[in-house]
């Protein structure tokens, strides 16, 4: 349910508002006839950003969890480093998500469109 709500939110942000999430330079994108492409969003772009966000948060959280539990086993301190590792993984994941979103929405902010 939460996953569907997040996907719907991202879909509305990217596709419905016409946010261009293509990293290539707009001047280099042309169709077969040599005309510039004008489509600003697609379901695949929405899927790409949603997958990227989910994977960044999941991978960093799991790495923090297992890294913290490994340190706890070596030092004999059961929940301390596990919690620290998990929180650090979540924080790193959130920073990564913010950087990813800034990259995807860079075109709109450069033009001054809000």
C-alpha cells in the first residue's frame, strides 16, 4: 500500500508535471527524422527514479545493519553498533536519494521553473 502511494506520488511529480528526467543533453536527443524530441516524461522514467530511490535506501540500510551486527559480534556489544550502523545506513540512503532527485530535476531548476 505504501509502495503504491510512493509510486503514485512520484508518477504525478515526474510525468504529470512534465519533468524531464533524461540525463542526456536536450540538444542531443532527436528522433529518426532529426527533429528534437519533445516528450518530457514517460512511465519508464518514473519507474527508473522509483527503483533508484528504493534500491539506494534498501542497500544502504542492509549494509549498515550487517556492518553493525558484524562489529557487535567482534566486540561483544550486542545492539549498540547494530543500531548505529542501521541509522548510519538510513542517513546515507537519504543523502543519496536527495542527490539522485537533484540530478533528475536539474533541468527544471536550471531554467528557473518551480
